C-alpha cells in the first residue's frame, strides 16, 4: 500500500498476478486524503485478494495522461495489464466496497472459467464436479451457481431453480434472467404455472412445451406468432422467452440467426 516507484512493475506487471486497484492522487487534493484511507482499510480487510497501488499524478504525469486521468481522486482497476473498471471522486466506504464486489473477479475465477468451457463442450459431469468444489470453498460464488444451473437445467430443473433462487449479482443479471425464464416455461408446459385468461394461452403453452422438448425452432415460431397476436400476454412473456432462448443458444447459433430478424420484425 506504499507509494509505487515503478508504474510498469507495480501496476501493469503486478496485475497479471492479482488485480491492482490504482489510486491516482496528489498531495494538494483534499478528497484524495479522504478516499486514500478507505482504500487502505479495504485492501487490508480483503487479505491479499487485490493490491492497492498509490499513484501520485505529480510524479507519474505520463501515465496519468495515458489513462485519461483528468480529475482526482481517480481509481482504476487493472487486470492482466488492462483497465477493466474505474470511478472518480471520494466515494463513501460502502460504495467503494460495492464497486469492488461488482468488478473484482471471484477467488475461483479460473476454475469457473474452466467449468464454462467444459459445459460448452458437453462435459457437464466434469464441470459439475469442479463447480461443486468451488461452491464448497466459496458458497456465494455467483458464477459457479449460474453454471450449475445451466449444467442441470434440463436434467434437474429443481436444482437449477435452487441455484439461481437468490442470485442478484449484476454481472450475471442477463444469464440469471435467462435461466429463470426458461424454468418458467417448464412450469407452464407442465401446467404448474397458471396463465392469464385469453386466447393466447394454448399457443403459449405449446411454445413452452417446445422449449421443454428442446425444439427451439417450434418454440420461437409460436412465441413470435403470439407476439404478433398479443404481445402483452403473460406480461410480455413471449418476448422474454425468445430472448432467453437466444441467450441459451448463443448469438452465433443457426437457430438464433434464423429467427432474430423475424423476432425484431414482430416487435416493431
């Protein structure tokens, strides 16, 4: 937490070992003297999860210009040599802690990334073993929970639902919503979730049954047809279901590419 002497070594190179929070400051800056101790307390409390680098802008003028430092205090998060997040101003401690929680990689980020690659290759059993070890060590790891839900969505929906039940991490908001929407389709398909009154019910249920059967072409055809007929049915549920299917399949999947334009046309 001492002042750095070599930006390249103490910030850039160090960020390949663990995340570096660079605090750009100056002696004449009053708010810097407020924020500095906050960052120092949090760095000490986090026990080496990240490094704090104090960067005096009067000394490191070239680096300050290079990273767009126009006002201070200015904080940048460096990971693998790159700036991945930042904020300006003397935020209160709770806000700085929230920022760190949102932007720092998890302690088991590499294992979670490996599990994601396994799932992409269809090696779900191996992925689950790895993810379970992550959860055993870090029960609140949002990335691991989300991947468990993805791995077991079709084989154990109840476990998938439990995995995302309490997830509220903004970094995973889209993927969490995807899982929840697909699970709702399962509930509709099985008649466990009642639908609003109206003529859209049968088509909506058929589309949901197609999702459960992994017949995404049929599901998208029916959901898009219902968007054109009655977009607001089930609180805009058809639109949400289409987006969830696209996210589940991926933007480069042939089914996604085939239906994206038709989906947009139905909306607008």
